[in-house]
C-alpha cells in the first residue's frame, strides 16, 4: 500500500465521518434547505458526468460517464421529489393552490393575546 493510497483512504473515512455528523446534527427545520443545497451539488455532478460521457476518451470513459449520468439523474430527481414532499407537509389542508402547486393563501394577521384567550 503506497502512501498516496493511505492518504486517500484517510480522506475518504474523514469525509464519511464529517458527512454523517453534519447530516444527523441538522435540526428538522433545516432539512429542506439542506436538501436544496444537496440537489445543487448533484446537479454539478450531473454536468460533470455529461462532460465525461461525451469526452470521446475511450469506451471505458463513455461507459463510466453514462453510468454516472444515470446515477446523478436519479439522485437529482429523487432529491426534488423528497424536497417537494417535505414542503407539502407545511401546506394547510384546504388552502387554494395555483397552477404551480404553491400555497396561495395569505398569512393570518397577528392577534393580540386578548383575542386568543377563551
């Protein structure tokens, strides 16, 4: 085992540990913005895999690039589906929605504590 391989394994293990710790310590309120950032990173890897698939650097590069395109596409689509599902949890039941599916109801006006008392 060369020193380069040892360093690469160390970086892989460190990245896995840091990723695990940062994902599971995120409060539930911040999961949707975190998913949006993850989708952006997946989009970058999708562009890179498209470049690799079309680089004409041999059959192996084309095959690996095509596999990377399929995996990155599945990751982006899955991320958007999960984000949409998480955002749907915050919609009010019976609230009107537009053609984009967004909640068009206005926020309720602020109430005084006297109005809230039974």
